[in-house]
C-alpha cells in the first residue's frame, strides 16, 4: 500500500471531511480512502477504464464520434528516416 500526505488543505474542506467521516462512522483517513476509491473506480470521467487497456478505451471513445480521420502529411525523400538512411549509404 502507498502512503500519501495532503498539505495545505483548506480548513473548511477539512471540517466537511470530518463531518462526513463522523456521519459514516469512519476516521478521517478511512473516509478519505473511501472518497478516493469511489471517485477513481465508479466515476465515468475519472480516467478509469474497465476495458483493460488505454488503447481499447481510446477506440471506444473515438467510436462514439464515428472514428477519427487523420491527414497524413506528404513526405519528401530527404525527410527524417530517409535522411538517416541516406547517411549510411555514403
């Protein structure tokens, strides 16, 4: 398990965390853990993917828009890799 320290927490936010912890019969640490767990596993906008990989999630998201068309720029023989390969030929 990892440890975390939160510095410069707003006093009102700390007070609200304590009230929420008491309401759930938890310590502030337990309540913080519960909030983070809920936010990072159950929220659709939390960046958590259930599909297993980030590429599968990207395909799922792009599919909602009907896919993505990318313009492939024209290349000249002297560009990038071609220039490096040409150095080895000389």
